[in-house]
C-alpha cells in the first residue's frame, strides 16, 4: 500500500474528524435535571405519607390523645394516654393510632370514666408497601435521576474517547511528516491546517469535559439524596405501626374520658443524689435525690406525671418457701421451674429491629442531609449511653429485689422527655437533715484523711444505690457513691479530703526480719504518723489492721499495738486521736507470721501462669498470700 501524500493526509484527517464528530454527541450538549424529579425531604415523617395509596378517611381517623402518665422501670415504661370522646348508647369504636410497632400487646388496657369497655383489640400495619403507588413514584423518580447521571457519565466517556482519537491522529501526522519530508514536498500551509484542526478540537473537547463534569457535580447530590430517601422508604416497608381499637358504650350520650395504657421497651432510669453543705451551718446538709431518665420508646413524654420504680414489672412475686437441705451423697432431685414467656419478649424483639429507624423518622430535623447526618450521630451516641445505663440499672435493681426491697418515686416537677435518647434529670425527693462530721483515716489504703458526714435517712423514702455529687458552699467537690439506705437507717458519705491532717506509714525495717527455715518466720513492724497542720484541735479516727489467717498453714502471733488497742474480729484496729494544733502522733502495729516456703512458690507460679491474677481485682482468699510475697520482696 502506497503512503499517502501530504494532501491525501489532510483529506484523511478531515474525514477522520468528520466521522468521529458525527459518531459523538456535540461537546456543548447541556443536561438539565428533569423538573418532575424532586428529591424528597430528608425528614422521614413525610416519607410515610408519600407511599400512602390514599388519604385517611374521617371514619379511620384516630382519637386525639395525649400521654398523661408514665411509670419508668429499669427496662421499660408503662404509658397512659387520655382522650376525650363522645360516648353513645350504642357501642362506639375509638382508634388510638400511630403508636410504635413494639407496643407490648399483652399489656394493653383501657378504662373509661363513665360507661363500659366492650372490647379492646390491637392491629398492626406496615408504614409502607413496595406495591404502593407512592412508593413506585419515588422509585421511578430515582431511576430518572440515575438515567440523567448515566447520560453525563456516557458523555464523559465519549469525550474521553474523542480526545484519544484526536491524540492518535496527532501522533500519526507527526510520524507521517518524518517519513514524507525526505521523499516528498510537504507544504507548511497544509501541515499548519492539520495542527490547527487537532489543537482546536482538543481545546473544544476539554471545554466540553469541564462543562459535563460541572453538570455531573450539580446532579450527584440530588441522586444521593434520592437514593437515601428511597432506602428510607424501603425501610418503611419493614416498619410497623400499632393501632389500638377500643369499643365503649354508655347508658346515654355523654362526653367521657377514655384512658389507654400499655408497656413499651426503650426506657430506663438511674438514681443520683446531691449533697450540699455550707460552712455557715456545719450541723446540717441538703440531700436531694434525682432520677436520670432516658428513653427511646418512640413517643415524647410531654409534661405528664412521671414516676419511677425499682420493681420488675414482669417478675411474679411468690410466698417464700424452703426446700430440702441435703448433705452428703444423696439422690439428685430434679426441680422443674416453669418460666413464663410474656408478650414483652416479642415487643423487645420488634423494638430492637425497628426503634432506631422509627425514632430517626420522628425526631430528625426537617432540614438538609448534613443536618440529618449530624442528628443521626447524636442519636447513635445517645443510644449507646442509654444501653450502658440500662444494663447497669437492671443489675442494681435486681440486687434490690433479692433483698426484697422495692421503691417507687414520683417526679416533683413536670418535664418534656424526648424519645431521642437524651438524659433528663428530675427531682424525686430531698430534705435538710442533721449531720455529724468525722475525720477518718486508713493510711494503708490512702495517705489522705477523709471528712465524712454521718447522718440518718430522714427523707421519708429510701436512698437508692447511685452516685452522689458533693457541694461545699456551692462549689462542686466531685463524686462519690452510696449504697441502698432504708428509711431511718444511719449511713455515712465521703465528703472531702481533710487537708489539715498529714499522714505517713512505713515498714520499720530495723524492727522487721525474715527467717527462712522449715517454716518461714516473718516479723513485721509498721509505723504510722498523723500530724495536725492546723491551728485548732482535731479529732481523727485512724484505722490499721493485723492479718487474720484463714489458712491452717499460716499462723499469726506476737501481735503488739501501740497505743494499746484491741483488734476486732476482722483484725481492724481503730484509734480515736485528739490532735492538738501542730501535734504529731506515732502509732505502731507489729506481728509475726509463720508459713511454709511452698506458699510463696505457689503464688509466684500462679502469677506466671495467670498474669491477670496479679491485678488489683484479686480474689480475697489470695490477698493474704500476695501480701506475704510483697513483704518478702520488701525485706
């Protein structure tokens, strides 16, 4: 095949570009989004309406009701709704609609202020169906947006191919020029036309690519929002809504109050206390108790009566009975225990599957996608905190039930508790009570002496286990905790550090020794000092301890305590010291321990095989053996 002449090269280039351009859309083609494709609002409450086949009829419309009372347990809430309805002499059907899909069906109850309840039933429906006309419309809108986006992607691909085509022509012309110059007459004018054609086409292609990319960037957020809303609609097809149908009848036409109550998962509370003391009144303190309530039940509680219970709403109370206490080798008796399977288990399962989406649907702000994403993260963090609190509270309240104790509290102030998982603090009791301040010290445990408030619970209600926020003269000192305190029971609370007391404790090595023999003999002597740094006399209750052996291989003897004081059955020695201003007092505790050498070897072997055993959370029975090993290392 003969090589083309310069003229034939120009004709070839022109024909090639003409064919290429004819096969490609014009670079200046503009893509405008379909005006009928409107991205749905991020607020998911509107999405359920979009998939509805037809509007709600007057006959199907539910009664207007409001939440008037809520009792919160450790893992659920008992909700009461009230509605004013017109009762007739004939049975009338009333619908409580749009309740969460995880309402415990077995807990639903209805009452009426006058007349009688004829029937109560529960219906459930999915908020959306994939066959609904509204769902199909949104789906078609999303597909239309996808087609527009695909068209822009296709245009980008075509422009890319066009650029490659022109680039290949440019390379071909350069190689052809190198070949033709030595053998033929190549005109500069003809070759310049080729260069102008190639460069102009590349320039137009680059401009078209930028325009197309800009249009794609404008369309992409619409496609993303549409995809998100379509996914939310698909979730609606798995999201249930509960309707409670109550049929009531009166002796005559009258306006009455209809009350509906039901239990729902997704609520918890934990007790917390505040202790406030002032220097102006050192003999009393203000003790206030709070309920920290958190809920994701799917419904806001708007200023109704709130109460809090430590009781399990599902456990069955029984008469206490004793079973046989058999010792030795006896025939094993199988005791069959029947556990009730309640409808609440089903409600909990639905709650776990649906609550997140339901609450986002109802709580999310009606703004843009970024606002929705921020709220979703906020809700996720709240739910994680809620689950931690609920697990802790369930365990605490189960401990109270084992000792046969339950308590019920009523919030002193109305409040709005939203279903977004945010904790709300509500006051449930408090009073000013008399206190007695004491300074106690345990130098082996801490070199800080502690100011404690000794008091009696005169708040007319028990104090539940929980954190205590400490305030002195209005300043926050920190947190401590309190165990369960029954009404009229005495208790004490750590209040602050007694900075005016300086403590020190050390092993007196001159008076201590270790003798290795068939039975090791360890002589120990500890010296403790307490000094009053203030200009006034201070009374301190200081505690030390001597070992109490519960192992027949270990013997404790030669116990000497100075000043003389007798240890109690736990080996605790307590001195009540009245320290004058700037006075320092010395106390000594001495004793001897005899034990077999194998004891220390066992402890070392245990630590090597199980390093976690050396952690502070040691079993009490091994604490003494560990202590001996530590003292051997110190001597």
